């Protein structure tokens, strides 16, 4: 059961939460780099595995997939060097 609140003028004022669109979303970088949507089609079983891996890494799916891309590009760059 919730605790009783004193009826003060501050408590009687309506609470207007900040719209979610006005806040920085989790995992977004500063406004210097434009964020664009990217859609891919992946089998459901792999989607679930990607979401679980991102959750374990404490990242958003977007940040996790971007980290995977950077790791792939880094490995590819070093693999082509003699």
C-alpha cells in the first residue's frame, strides 16, 4: 500500500513528465553524428540470440550490432595485411 502524502501546494501541482522525444535515448551519441535507421532481415532464432547477447553486454541492439561491425572491419583490415 502506498504511503500517504501531505497535501502541500507542491504535491497538488500536476506532474508533467518530459516527453521521451526530448531526452537523449539510451546508447545515442552526441548530436554531432546523425543517427539513421537501418533495417535488416534475420531469422527469428538469430534475432533472439542477438538480443540476448546485447542484453548480456549491457548494450542496446543497435550499439551491439555496431560493435560487431567494427570488430569485423578491424579483423578484416588486419587479415588483408601481410
